[in-house]
């Protein structure tokens, strides 16, 4: 699987929803940047990239099924959709399982079990803080609670001047 093919597939999946396409592209870019700066392994980066691109893939299904795009509903609906997409690229079962796990937990902050998971949370927050117009106080609170990587924290502090 080439990452550009996965991006193209995700854009097609979210066709007509420019806001969500823009969102996952920004999360992907921050995840790629933090992963590179943190010097994670190539295998972890590949998982992280795929998870970042597909992390919100369950939003449309959540809205249809629950009438909400809340994070817990995204976590419920996203993994099965991501699994179908990744199957088209003949990804290994282990790769698919990890990507789907990250998608199914990207709004769950109390059981982070790897650097790929941590970076996904940080990248998503970097984008959500801007898109949701969070206050400086809210960003500082999240920084203390959510950010663990040196480079994720540096980006947060630099971007939001906290």
C-alpha cells in the first residue's frame, strides 16, 4: 500500500465533505511530522500514517446510526470501515488490527499503549484545538493531560503560544 493511494481512497470515501477531508489531511501531516521528529520506527510510522488518515472514517456512519459524530461513536463505527478499506490494499492482519485498534481508541486517553497511539492523540488535538477554537486555558489543560512526546508538546506550545 502506498500512502497516497490510501489518502485518495479516504478522500473518495468522504466525497463532498471538504471539512472532514481537510481535517484528516492535517492530522496525518502532524502525525507524520511528530513521528519523524520522535524517530519512531518505519513500521510504527506506517501504522500511524494509516491510522491518522482513517481515524475519523466512522463519522458518517455514526451520524447515520446515532445522529451524532461524538468521539465514542466514531470509535465504534470506524474500525470496521477502516478494515474494509485496508483489506482492499492487502495489508497484513497485524497491520490492520493495529490501525483499527488506534481508530477504535483515538478518543480514549487513559489506556495509551504505544508511541503510535500517543502521537495520533496529539496530532488530532493539534488540529481540533484550532478547528474548535479552544481557549488558551483549555489548550493548557489538554497539554498537561494529553501530551507526552517532546515534539508534540513543542509543536503545541509553538503553534498556540502557550
